[in-house]
C-alpha cells in the first residue's frame, strides 16, 4: 500500500512539473517528432552508383557506345585515356560545356579520373542535374595498371 501511494505521488509530481505526460503528449514528443521531415529527392534528381574498372571494362565490351566522361586535365588525358571517352575537365564540368552537350541524359554517364576522387565529385554534380551517373573507382591509375585498352594523344 505504501509503495502504491508513493508511486502515485511521484507520478503526480512528474506530471505537475512537466516531467510526465499523457499518451497524446508522449506521441507528439517522441524522438524526431519535432525534427523536420526528410525531403524526398527532387523528381529531376538522377541516380548515382560506383563500379570498379573491371566492371567498366565488362560493360564497354558489351556496349562500346556507353558514355564515358574523363574529368582529368588535358595533360593527364593526353598521357592515356579510354579510347571512347569524352574529355570534360572537372573544373569546367557543366551541362553547358560544349563537349558535355552531346551526352544523352536518358542513358547512364560513367565518370572517370585518375583515382576516383574527381570523378566522384563530378558524378555528384551531374546527379544533381538529373543524370544517372556511375563513378569509376580506382580511375585511370587502376585501368592502366591492369593494362586495359587506352589511347594516347
């Protein structure tokens, strides 16, 4: 009896001091209840994924017309690039860049650089513009290390 009375007293004090709440209040005060709802991705935002150079090579063998954009500098490009790639340095990358205007937005765009860092940034930029993009991890360093086909200019 004494325990029941003490429990009732503590419950009353908690409610009176704002430390306790009704079920309705608890539901509205649940963790995250005050947090803004997460926004869904914009309808025109593209998708992004990452693949290895091995996977890129397989995809190029299956479909040589896939869109590969090399975002390295012109000097890096001249030292060796994927034969079917288009050069658009990351510093110049935009949907308005003359060499990017030929990219078909309805098809995935594969971005490659030296190691995968700049191409990752480029992929994020173009996904925000509504393109479905694929970052090639390992970049041309890995591509050349594996002695995959390349062209020199």
